[in-house]
C-alpha cells in the first residue's frame, strides 16, 4: 500500500490567525523548529502561510518592524495544500510543481491537520527521488525562460 500524506506529516502544526504579529510567528518558528507557519481562519482552514523567508524578504529587508506587521500583510497566498489521504507521489509532484519546500496537509473538512517538509520526504525517499525533488524545487524559473 502506498504511503499517504498523513503517514509522513507532522501533525497539529503551530498555526496562527491573520492578525498575529510576525514577531510572534518568528517566536513560534523557533519554539517549533520550523520555517513555515500556516495561517488559518476561525474554522482552522488555511488562508495563507508565513515562511521565515517571507518575514526576512517582505518585512525586515524593507525596514519594517516585525512586531508591528501582521501575518496578513506578508503571508503567501493562495495556500497550496494536499489532503491527508494524498499519496506521497502526489505530494512530491505538488512540491515540485509549485517549487515549495513545505506543504500544509488538510483533512476532509479542509482544516489544517499537519505539514510535510522537504526534509520529511528526503528521509524516506530514494536518492534518485530526492535529487529530482531538490532539483525541481530549486530550479531558477527566471533563467530557464530566457
């Protein structure tokens, strides 16, 4: 039987609301040893994600104070997510297609149930699959279109 997203995901990831400050989100990233926090609505459905890169590139690099900026102001949208019953090949395809290193996992109700990181897939994949995943996620689309 093929492994499913729910078999590999980190369950119950730290999540925040759109009005959470980036300072608080960064603190949660450190406490949870992660680089992405799903932003959820009152029902627990993802409406965006904030990555460590979002905070640095969209806020700090622009001279804005993360204690005064909310998730809503810098979160990445729309959310790219997979259902918890997605097969791992589909998870890998989604990450490669969207060039993302972390992927929220949602349950049948659309609520955030977990998260899968590139490192989770690398830990269980063959060297060939790992190499392809890293290559595809890291490809420079600006250069390849020239």
